[in-house]
């Protein structure tokens, strides 16, 4: 029993310990549960953070379709731009035919194409076949893996009208000149893209007819197709050569291939000839103009007008009609004035009636064959036909040519005054301010003129078949023409000559191209210069004295070819021919024959 | 003796209770995490056909890390579908709905409301 009591005494408080142990165990379990709850809460918090980050990334995507087009091989081609900061992954594209009824939708996977922040990725969807119909509009949507999307539209040009303008440069066109046509097209669409390059079209018409050499366009530069982005403007340029009569209306109609009906622009222009009054000797080209109602007069004078008993000098005048009406010439008067100390006129041309206009030989008529040549006063030589005036067709020219015996002077006349006056249906017009010269004891008769032969002996003949001409009227645009320019000593004395070294000068009018000397027998030192205005200057120097000793008269012919310019109607050009030299006299006398020769170029 | 018995019972009951609580905590946490991680978008809604043969094609992209199960779809606040369709992570699924009542008209705004099994929802307006 003692032992029992002892044990009881020693076991006092054990239950408390046991209870405490159980409590500790329970508390440990509770603590574990609490820790687990905290840990799970932490996981939830972590998940929230990750979701927030994901949402931020999604919000940082900002994609747009900056360009969409369809290639020539009917493949979609997009450029997708991500203006956000997070990488977007393109996963799908939707294409909807918005015009079809019902609408038709196509969906394609894009296989997570990455588009980094602030980067554009081209050629998206370039493996997707897409054929755009001309009468259908489409919408295109790309979707990212995060669920963001961007949408744009595609429209064929046939469904929209674009602002257009057409500019013609220059506003009025000179015949035979190039015209620049600028066609401006603006893509002002906001919701739709034009998927294919735009091909400009230009039709042009002329009000003249028939269409041909003198009435036509020749396109020289045509533009190529261009893709026009939204908000952009494209300029297409044509260069076309145009030819047409004065006043021809040019109509340009520009549009786009497959454009919406009514979407075009029309601009008109005019062909207008540049008016250029050519009233002076220095003028090198005549261009007819409706407002210039007066003839152009160009003399052909000898120099020197050598005194002779048997020979005849060539006098003439080329008259150009620059208007579109027939001009009638009823009278032509040459006036040679040389007074002596007492005011008496030298008889530069004899006022004889028989032989007509000559002391020894009569005047010889070259052209025209009708009318009457007389010398009604000292130094006056006149052609007249008031009943049947010479008619000069519109925009052409005619020459009045005559050969006459030189008169008599008491002393050398280095420079007497000459002039020519023409009386026409438009009034009278004179050309003065020229000079002639004459020796008192016979001498050279220097002349320059056009001929139709390359044989010098033939070129000296004016009757019965005339080979001396003051104009050429058979030139055609673009067709090379052979010119034979003659420098002649027409007097019959073998002792009077034009000295070697004399220069023949030919001014080929501007616009004539491919000027090439083909024959220059008797000349040397041939030079050819083309000036910036397009005219060509030919010089040739006599190799030996002209006018003897075995043959006199004598001539040398300079032949050259030149291609006349393009014209739209008969147009008169002027070719000046001059000489610069001296005679072989002991006291050299100037050789200064000159002539203005009209060249009528036809289309 | 009594203390031992009572204590043993208490400990046994406590462990059992704690185990249940731990399981609940773990399950709740997992559900919440899954709910949080669930992410999807209505990628496209395509209205097609004419009444009475109208169809709606609702394409849902699962942009999250877990598979989702779409359980209900409402159009203009009317439940039109409840078949249920699972969409794996990173993929998409298109759910076809036949004939809404009332019929939708062209170029009208239609409210699309998608619910998943976990309880997330997406509501957007699409033009028919």
C-alpha cells in the first residue's frame, strides 16, 4: 500500500503534462493548417501578379495594319505595325467579303508571327491566296495571341472615286513640240486600302483631221503603275509629241484602269503657233502668223554690179506670204540711187525702152512670165501686172527674178543705195537700206543664187531653161533636201574675176538638221557651225579666181544636204547667202553679192 | 487514464479536422489560381445566313495557360447555347449556334456573353 501511495504521490500532475502534450500536438496541427493557408494564399497572390502582368502585356500591344495589298500572283501581303511596347504574336487573319450577299468570311492561321514592340513586320500572310474581285470590298482582321485585333479594308479601284487633277505643260502647245502631262491622284480613303498598283490611262484627241503627219500625237514617255497608300498622292507623267494646225484643240482624258465610272479628269489645251515677226534682214526664219498680215520681202542683189556691154546681172526679190490668204502682187520696183556732185543720178540701169532696160542688151525675164518689166526712170526697174497680179498661195513664197545689163557710172561707186518695193493686195511694202557697188570701167558681176544643178556651166544658164532660182518650194518635213548654192561671176570678160579667197557664207535656217556638205568643188576651207538657236553657218573659200581665164561667166557650186523641220502646214524659212571678197582688179573692188532665199517646207 | 483517452481523442479529431481544412484550403487556392489564370477572348463572331436559317459562329481563343470549358453563351442576354466545349490552352474553338430567337438583323449590334465552367466571363458587342 505504501508503494501505492508513493506511486500516487509521484503521479500527481502527470495528467497535466499529458494534457499539455496533447494540446501541443493539436496546436502543431493547427499551426500547420495555418501555414498551409498562408502558403496557398501566397500562391493565389502570385497567380494574381502573373495575371496582372499578362494583362499589362496585353494592354501594351497596339497593332495596326499599316499596309495591305494583293500581289500580282494573288497573294495577300500585309504590313503589321506594333506601336505598343509588348511583343504581339499574330495568330490568325480573317478576310470578309463585305459586298457579297450574304457576306463571306475566310479564316487563316498565322502561326504566332511575332511583332516586337515599335516594329513593323512586312509580308504578313504572303502565303495566303487572295483574289480580289473588281466589284467587291473586303475587310481584313488580324488577331494576336493575347486577343487583340486590328482591322482594315480592301477596296478595288472600281468601288471608289479618287480626287484627280491633270496639268498640261505648257498650257498651249507649239506644233511639233513635246507636251508634258501630269496626272495627280490622291488616295483619300480612310477605312480602305487600294490593294493593287494603280495603272493610269490617258486618252488624247485632236480637233484636226485627218489624223496623220500633220495631226497626231506620238507618245514618248508613259508612266508605270504605282501603289498609292492611304493619304498619299501619286503623280503620273506622260510626255507626248503633238502636231496640229494652229488653233487645234487638244483634249486629254486621264483616268485609272478599272476606275469607278465617272472617275476621270479632262483638260483641254490648244495648239498655238508662236508669232514671230520677221521683218528685218537679220531675221533667219519666217513663221507665218495670222495677225502678221504683211508680206516678207527679201532681196537678191548683185555685188558688184559690174559695168558691162554684153552681160546681165541677176536681180530679184523673194516675197513670202505669211498669212492664210492668197496674196496678190501687182508691182515690184527696184530703185538704185547714186547722185553725182550736182545731184544728177547715174544711170545705174539704163531707162531704155529698146533694148529694154539696157544700153546694149535687153532685160531678160526669169520670173514671172506674165506682166511687164520696164525701166521707167534712171535707176528704176519695175515689174507690173495690175490686170493679172501674181498670186502667192497662203504660207508660201515666190520670187521675182530678172537679169539686166549694168548701167554706166563716171567713177567707181563703192556703195550706192538700193531698195525694192512690192505692191500687194495687203498694201505696199519696201525693203531699203541695202547697198550695191559698181565699177566705172567694167568689172565683175557677182551674184549668189540657188540652182538645180551641180554643173557650173549649167548653173549659169537662165534662158531658155532657167537654172537660177530665188526660192525652193518642194521641201518636205523630215526629208533631206539637196541645196545647190551658186557663187557666180556673170560678166563675160575673162580679165575680170572674183579673187581666190573670197568667202561664200550660207546661213541654214534654224530647225534644219543633219546639215552636211556633199560637194564643194572649187572651194576649200569648208567650215560648219551650228549655233544654239539651231541655225547652221557654212563657210567656203574660193580655191582660185572665179571668172576666167578660159571661161567667163563662171560659177562654183556648193552643195549640201539638210533635213527640214517638222511643220504642220506650209511654212517659209529664209536662207541667207552672202559673199565676202574682192576682185582681181589692181585696185581691188568689194565682192558683196547677197540674197535672201525663201524655203517653203510642207508637211 | 482519462486524460490520455480524452487527449488521444482530441488529437485524433484535430488531425482529422485539420486534414479536411488543409484539403479545403488547397482546393480553394487551386480553384482560385485556375480562375485567375483562365484567359480567353472572343476572337470573332460571324453572323451568317438568313432567317430562318441563321447561324452564328463564335470563335473563342484561349489565351491562357489552362484549358477552358465554355459552358454557356448568351446572345442579347438570352441563353442560346449550353452544350459545353473545351478549348485547350493556346488554341481556339468555334462554336456554332443555330437560329436565334428573335432573329438578328443585318448591321445590328449583338451582345455576346460567354461563360466558362470556372465562372469567368467575356461580354462583347459585335455587329451582325
